[in-house]
């Protein structure tokens, strides 16, 4: 019998109403595989079970659930048997499925990003033994990506994932993983160049004007909140996580975070919610307060930023709206929605905010992180030279 905590009735039928992995959604029932098997590669799509609630078909649904569960376990056991211990496929599989793997501790959207890279590593080097992985092998992998036209950012992302999996191998005391970790520690994978553009205050205002003209007042308010509160888009519009019956909205700004008099917003940014010891308080500027006040009282529940149908925005739609209104406002394509936070930091910097103030505004633990958002270095150089020229005696 498999080690998962399924009852004996799964195999011997002793309980005709035992329905493993069955979930009820409203009046209907679905069979859904546990996360362990989904991360191992089993289809995550829920399967609709026959009938609906109170129809007297409980035994039939339970039988179907047991059949589907046994099929899943047969697949899992067979797939495990095909994996050779000591290969990268073996290590990646353990990293994804082990109960105490660090993979289980990252946020759901981060896991989705990880899976993107993990699947590609499995396809490329899954059958390769970790013991046979040396510096030459890894440089060949890097070259293969370059030859296929992969970007510097893609290659950096892939090798970052390889470092994470290798570190997990060290945790489970695989000596070959430790050797690979030492090699990776000496390798330098080129990082993409830091972005050098960010929107100005005038550009953000122009985009908001175009959004208002198009009747997208919720989007306009969201961009204003990103700009003045220096928040990431996910902390304003939120994000959709999971799929099917488990799909849910998380991380965005909700009305319980807004004071009744609309003067203060209290929020812990999602990226630092595990480490930040206090909820941050953001004073509400007049322009945002006016827009919040225009929202009817009966709509001040749940997410603050919602579409006309009352649902929160999807990530891609949010970015698409930025591009549409930015184009209409004459903002160059190279200035992207993700640069809004950098634009806010540079705006504050141009007004004389100190490094510590910028760091706190950006909610960074280290000013080195804040420095990555600094864009207008040429203007700083010009300002310093002009300052020196005004205050120093010119050489003759």
C-alpha cells in the first residue's frame, strides 16, 4: 500500500462511501489529486463526479473517487520506478514532492515560476547523473542556451533555479550535489543589465488621464496608489492564485486596510509579510482620497481595485491597460508598468529624499536593493558637476 494516508478501503472496498480526493463545490462534486502528485507531474485538472448533492448517488461517486485515486497511485509508482536515483530528474522530483522541501515554503505564485524552470531542466538534463556534472558540462548547458538565442535574463533565471535545486540536494546529504554546489559557487553567470528607464510624474499623470477618458477609473486609481505609495502592482490590484475550485484572490489592497475617513492606508507588502514586524502606514494624498470618496459606500467591501463587473483585475489585463493608455499618452514602449515603482523612487530622490528615506519608502531591508531602482544617474552627475562649478574656484 502507498505511504500516503489513504484508508484501507481504497483497496479492499470495506467502506463503500469512502471517497478519497473528493471535494464539493456548491452542489457539485469533483475529484482532485493532492498537491504532492500534481507537483510530480500528474494532471492537476479536477474531474467532475456524477450527479449532485442529495441525489442518492454517494456510493457511485465514492467508487469513482477510489478508482481515480488508485489510477493516480499506479501512475505515481510507475513514474518513480522509471527515475534513476542520482540523476537530476530524481533530485528535481524530490525537490518538488518531498513534504519538507523548501519548495513547499515559497509562495504559490513563486512555485509557479519555479516550475517553469524545473520542467525545462528536467527535459534538458533529467537523465544526467549528478555525479557526472562538472564545470565543463554546465558551461556546455550555458552555451546551448546561448546558441538557441536565449536571453541573458533567461539563462540567469535557469541557473538560479539550478542553484536552488542543488542546495536542496546538499540538505538531503547528497555528496554529488555538494560537489556541484561548490562548482556553481565559483561560476559567474552574467546578469541582465539593470533597467535604465522609469516613468516621470508627467507621464504617469498622462496615462491616468487617458484611463479616465476611457472610463477605467479603477485602473487610474490603482496606478495612483502604485505611484504615491511606492507599492508593487500585486499589492494594489492583487493576484489570482490556484485554479479551478481552489482559485482565489490574494495580496491586494482591501477596504479593511483603509481608514474610515480615507486618510490612512495600512498594509504589509506581500513580498515582506513574513519578515516585516509591523504594518506600514501610508498617508493618503488628496487626489487618491477624492477618488476613494467617489466609490459608493455599498461597494466598499473586499478588494479596493475592481473591474466594472466587481471582480479584481487579472495580471495580464492590468499590464495590457497600461500599454494601451501609455501608447495613447505618447509614453515610449520601453517605459513599462513594472517601472512605476522605480519611477516613484526616483521622483522622491529628485526632490531630495535621503537614502534612508528612499529605502524605507521602498520597504527594502538594505539600501543596496533600493539602489537597483535608481535610474537617472546622468542627471545626478550633471547636478554634482554644476554644484562643484558654482562652489569651487575654477583651475586656470
